C-alpha cells in the first residue's frame, strides 16, 4: 500500500489539514494518509504545544469513520526531538509491506535542506507537496516531487490558538467535534 505521511504538531488539527489529506488521497496514487503527530518538532518551541496525547485524540476525533485517513503516535516512543529520517526508518522496518511518501507544504519543503539527513529522505521517499501562499517551489533538491493542485487555505494552528486565547470563535476552522473537545478540555486558553 502507498501511504502518505503527514508529519506535524497539529496544534490543533484544523480543516486545512483535513482538506489537504483528503485531497491527497482523492487526487493522487496514495492509498492512505497517516497523520504523524510529532511530540516535539526540532524547529518549534514546545511551550505552546498541547500534550501530544490530547493532540492525537483531537485528530482521531476529526477523522473518525474515514477509511483512508489514519493517525499515528509512532514518534511518541522515539527519541526527542522528532526527526523525520528516524521516523521513516522506524516505519520502514515496522511496515516493510508499505511504501511511504511524505505529504508536506511548500513552506516546509523550502527548508528541507536543514533537516537531519535530508538527502537520505529525498533519495528514499517521494514527496507530495501542496502549495502554501508565498512559498514557490523553485528548487527540488533532486527529490521525486509531485506538486498537488490542492485548495489554498490560509488557516493556521497559531491563529486558531490566538482566537481561542482571545475568546473568539473557531467555528468552521476546525471540525465541530474538535471545537467541542477543545472547549471541554479548556485547551489553549492561556
């Protein structure tokens, strides 16, 4: 099976993430997309991160009933911070029957040459890249790249957290079940 790995903090998951994942499954040769929740991204501060188990639960709630979308906690048991190259090696060993690719935004791809052992990633895995406003793809670093003609949505988890902190509505930015869970848990209020 061909699986697209969508790595991220998903702090919180929002409709933009879900639309991209669904688009990738519907419009490419990927059979499934797995949301790989990163407990600690080496490029992001952990201060504003909701507990990884809460973020995992929010994604599970958001994709409940979707057969082609899954969530993975594999990075929870790997050394921190989470490095994509290590996660890929682990997944390849654990699931040798699958072919893994990476689903990512053009903003992240622009900095891929700063990732740990990025050349190994690019040599061994194809990349499915969705465009982000302001981040054109001029250089592919020798990678096998598929550019997705996915909807351009300017929704960010950072903005959603700001809205919550300022007691503003996040309706329509996250699935209703995620909004309810965030409110119930009191997440991101401070």
